[in-house]
C-alpha cells in the first residue's frame, strides 16, 4: 500500500526521533489526513519496531489520529509500548487538542485499566488525567496508584482524588507508614498545608475519617486515618457534634479507633445519661483492659451521688459484663464500683446478683453480701511437686567396625567404624578388602577432580579407589600440603605456627581458575554478611557438577573458598566475578594464554594429564575450621600410608564409647599391637586418640604404655600420667556492623540494637609439643565457614573431653543459621568445663525455643555441669542485642525444664535472666512479663530460694492491684521470708499498667 504524504512526513519525524516535531505534525493534520494515517498505523508500527523509543512515538501518533476512544485507549496501553520511564509531555499535548468529550472518555478508560499501584500504565493514566482535566473515574486502584506517586501541592488531581481516600479500598494500607512524629510525613504534611491554606475543609476531613472508621477494617488499614484525626485535633464543639458517630465506634472498632472515640466523647462534654449507659455497656464488653476500665469510669462518674438512677438497669448490665472480664483488675474495679454505688444501682440489684458467680470467690462473696447471689467456689489447684532430676544416662559402647556402612560414612559414627575396619582389613586381608570395596562401589570408586578435598566421603572414595585400582605413582606424588605430624619426641612445637605446604610435591597445588587475588597486607576487609556464602554454595555445586560431567583435570579447581576466603562467620571477602577478582575486574592469571593454565588439559594443550588419577589434597589452613582440618589430616595420612605401604594394623583413635571417648586400656592394647609388628602409628591418629581419653590422670595405663617401649607409646604414657590436655582459655566477643565498620560491643556499645551481629571465638592454649594438636588449638582467625558446615556433627567426637573448644568453634554458626540440637546434645554428653561459649550455644537453643531445649537443660543439670547463671546471662544478651527472639517461648522452655526436675538450675538461670524479662519502669506490663515473674515465683518456692532481686523488689514495693504487681509481690515475699502468696490467672492479650 502506497503511503500518503502525511504518513511519509510522520514516518520521517519518527525515524528522526523528533517527538516534539512529530506532535506538531500530528496536531496540524486535517481530518482526512488523520483517517488516512490511522489506516497506515499498523504498517508504521511494524516499520518502527527496530528503533529505540518507538513506543513513545507511536503513542503520539495514535493519540492524534485514532478516532474511537476505546481504540485509542487500547493503542496507548499496548504492552509493547511500555517504558519504565515514559516521556509523556508531547503525548499529553496531542491529547489536549482533541474534543473535550473524547478526551474525558479516553482518560476514564485509561484510569479504569489500572489494577494495582505498580501497574505499568499508571504514569500514562495520571498524565492524561492531569493534562485533559477530565474527571477521574470512581476506581479504587486509581486512587492508591495516585497516592503512591507522592504528594504535590499543585497537583490538579488533588481536588477530585483527595476526597476519595476515605472511600477507596487499599488507601489505609498504602498510607500505613505515614506518621506525625518526629515530623509529619509527606501526605499528612501536605494535608496540613492544604488545611492551613483553606483549600480543604476541617469538617469534610473529620467526617471523612469517621466514615472510614464506621466502614470497619483492621488496625493497620485504619492507622493513617487515626493519625489524620489526631492531627485535626477536634475542638470540644466539633467532638460534641459527632457524639453519635463516636458512640457507634465503641463496641467493635479496633482498639486504637475505640480509644480515639472514647477520648472524643470525654472532650465533647458531659454525656446524656442514656449515652453514658450505652458507652459503658459497649466498653465493658471489650476484651482490652484499658477500654473496659474506661467504661467502668463512666459508670462510676454517672452514679456518683445518685439514688435510684433512671438508667440503673443499663449501668448494672455494664457492671455485670465486667464481672466476667478476663482481667482480674477489671473484675476488681467493677466489684468495688457495685459496692460503692449500691444506692444508685439498687433498682437493678437482681442483675448484679445473677452475675456474682462470674467473679473470683473473694470478690463474689463481698458483692453477694450486698446484692445477693451465690459466689462461685474456686477449686484450689493441686500443689505441684516437681520430680527429682533423672539419673544421668551412661554412654553406650561404640559399635563394632564394619565396611557395610559405606553409604553413611559422612556421619561420624559410621565414618569412624568404616575407617577402623578399612585399616584392619588393609593390613590383614588386602585382596578380600579389594573384592568387598569393588562390590560396594560398583567396580571402581569415582574419584572426582577438585582442587582440595573437604568432604569425608571424597576421601573414602579415594581410599577405596586406591585399594581397588592402586595408583602406580609413588606416595611422594600426592598433592597438597604435608600433614602435620604428632611428634613422638619431647621437643615442643609452637601452637601458633601455620602448617607449611609441601615444597617438593611432584604436582604442586594448583590455583583455581576462579581464585580471587590475594589481599595485600593491611588492606581493609569488606563485610557483606552471609550473601557470599549462599552464592558460594550455589556456584560451588554448579562448578563441581560441571567438572565431573566434563572430566576436567583436577586443577580446574572449584568456585569460591580461595585462600583468604570468608571469615569465620563475621568477615567476608568482596563478591567475586565469574572469572575471579571483585565484581567488575578482569580475570587474572590462569586464563592468560589460549592453551595455557588449568583448562589446557581439557583442551588438549600442554597441561593435559587426564590419564592420571586426581590425588586428594588438603585445603589450606585458612579455608576450613580447625576441627575440620584436624579430621582431614587423619584421612590424608591414612591415604598416604596406604599408597606408601606403611599402614599400621589398627587405628588408635577409634572410640570405645558413643560419646567419642576412648578407654585408656584399649589404647594401650592398640599401641602394643603396633609395636609387636614394628609399625609406627599414624601421627594425627595418635593425636586424636590422646584427645579422646577421659579427663584426668590414668597412672596404671601410663605404666603399661611406658613398658611397650615404642616412641608413640612413650608419648601416650606421658599424656596418661600428666592428665592430658590442659583446658584452654576461651572467650566470646560480640561484634556488629556500624555502616561498613566492624565494631566490638565491649569497645563501642551501639546506640540502638544493631541489625547484623557476629560472634568471635577467642581461644588460647598452651603448646602440647604435638604439631597436629597445636594446629587444632591455634588462635581462631579466619576460614571459609560454609565449607566446614557439613562436618559440624563430627566435632564433639573429636574433643569429647573438651566441649568448650567445640562450642567456641560453633559460635560463628550459632546465630544464623543455627547449630542443630543433636550436636548440642552431643556436647551436653561430653566432658570438660562448660564456659561462656557452651553457655551461649545452650542459650541460643533456649532463645529459639528448640523442641529439645528443655531436655538439654535437664540433661546437663542432671550431670551437675550446667552453667546455669551464664546461660541466663547469655539469653539476656540475645534478647537485648538481637531482634530475632521473643520472651514468651523462652519462659515456656524454662517452665518445661523446671517441671522436669531442673528447678534449682532454672532458678539460678533466672537470677541472671529475670531483670531482662521485666518491663522498664513506666512501660506497660504485658502478659509475658507476668508469666515470667509467675514462673520465677513458682521455681523460687520449689527451690527454697532466698535473697532479693532488686528489679523485682522495686515493683513489689510500689504497690498496685495488677496481676503483674501481685506476681512481683509474691516473688518478693518468697525471697524474703519463704512464705507463699496466692497465684492469679494469666490471660491471653492482657495488658496492665505498671504502678
């Protein structure tokens, strides 16, 4: 079809992207030219699709040439024309030249197309409405979308849309964050300016708020209108004129709205007796104590000095309703008013007599004496006698070694069983071992190439592969750093020395294709929270799968976890780009040449070495946690000894108890077995065996070991005679992010509760002279935490006599995502002092209200090693410093533990925790505060506790009739004299004022 001259000129302006010239041209078209151009509009659209910004241009053309309002609205809102930042000035100018009725129709259609405030057509619809001056359609999403664009004093839509905020659904939610303090936020500020300028009417705004309140809704949806009403601050005359509306709000409006209505009724002056009776009946029916007490004050004021009140029946009914209220304070106040105003209420005495059974017995007896009726007798709860603590459970024997657990070797028990059976069979029946492993692993175990090996199952695969298909290379060709040795001589080794990598390895440790550049000394660290760990885990899994699928050379490496990787739970490196280095930096190193670097083997270049099996290698010491590296050293030395043919006949460190402990006599037997065949025990295996010995000296076993005569036995003899490892000093330091700065709480307390908390373990140990142990006990600095998380379950078994060390290493994980309860249970069954780190691990279980939290407290209390006071102090810190924990679940855990027999330990815990569970002076006491003090009073009575708690005494001596005040008085009396005070009920949702 031949394009007419007008269409050609339009196309020329559009191709030039001249929006203004295009608008001028469209406006100047004759009716015939408009119709001709409209017919060619689809062709013009197809032609301009390849040009940037063509949607704006085609909208201008369509707005000027299409004749039907429906077709125009459909054209303007085509999805293909959508632009996140549309330029609409020229479009609005074109629309303004069309007939007024046509404009109004198009504008209304555009407004009704809006479905949500985020609709892509919101800017278009509002721009057209503003430009044409058309009346906006009555469409609720249009109102909320307009509100989201923000206020402007000169907005032409203020007049037609501002009154609609009181009617349109969704407005309250949209404006829920508007506040008056410390300064009015944008919309409230704008309305205040309009009000001051006389552009809006106070009466219209007040009536609009009341209409909105009467329509109903929840507290969040009405929050903005409550604040607007507060800003308007009605005069007594304005409040009195709206008495009927405020009365209608009292029975069912959300609490804040009902409180507002009650305040306005009081402001409006004395109510008519009928209105007072109506308000009192509505308020005493409310569950909120504050509102019910407000209704009782109306009854009391109305009956002051009266005799035979004309509305006695209605007022008595309000009191009768209050007799059955959930709050004891409301019940008591209603009973006192009934007795005090008996003369005024005498005509309706029967109503009160019938409600007497709703009162507690003591109050009911008094009211019945005046009005009649029968007080309900309260059943006295049977006194609870807590049971004694259960006897500590003895650990069971460790299961026999076996190879049949090869599918679950990632768990510590089955992993130890498999290793023990493997070493024994390798020494006594290598051919039988080969056949067994070949059957289990499907002929040939799969050994996956990777830069360093951090999973137990990978090492198990490598051991099985070495037996089923021995590597012809000598043991010296193994990659990775040389293992630290457990020296059998008397020379001590530095506890802080870093392990040195092997310098003469035939296959030096490769550099990952994705490795980050080393940080220069003294360079600032950047904290990015836990994001890198999550990204690292995903990339690690993706890269590992790609390596296995493509069969790349092991030096192709892995993603993330490079030297200088994320800190142990509190410092992370900058996020890495896909080819190394911080995001946005070019890759460096291994990818420099076209066929060089680690990927060359896969490409057939000079580094091709796919024929050789990938040999296991240890990760650098700063990549994994110290207990993790200690375990990997044991696996590494078994693999090296297997390749070298120097495996001993037995592993020394296989536990004899399910706690991970090793019987000293069994260790001596295993040392003697090795000496009998002149086999040297593996160094890290010996170190692990020594760590698994029970605490204390073992002189008989020490003498037997000394008589064996081997260097390893001599080392064990000294260890057994001297009592083993001395308990290290442990400490916890709390840190937080202040902007981009990592600060310590003990050096710079934050002004308000910080968002991101990290825990830093501090450990100081004396050198032992055994390199593997000294490396394990080195100062905790940095490691890639997510690479160690898979082996956290092993750690208690590595140090079963020193649980505080394991607890310290759990700290970077304890807040988020958390340490599993079963691992904490293993620590509870272990030995050794339970210090600050162990207390914090337990405190997190209590604060999270984990299902096993109470059982853990009981378990350790039964053994007599629960650090109760320190646990209480740590729970208090968690409540004060972190936003994640709530008081009521914590009180529930402590109640469960106390009722299971740990009441003495729970009381010691509460002596440090209870001050943190109380409201601040002047703060409203809530149900959880009352529950905490009530539990403390119960537990103190069971434990026979004495000695005041100043924070409780302050509330007890201040007086007051609230349930919280009475609970404080009961606990205070128990701690002073040991005398019981009656317990009161605690109800959901109750709020009380602190005297």
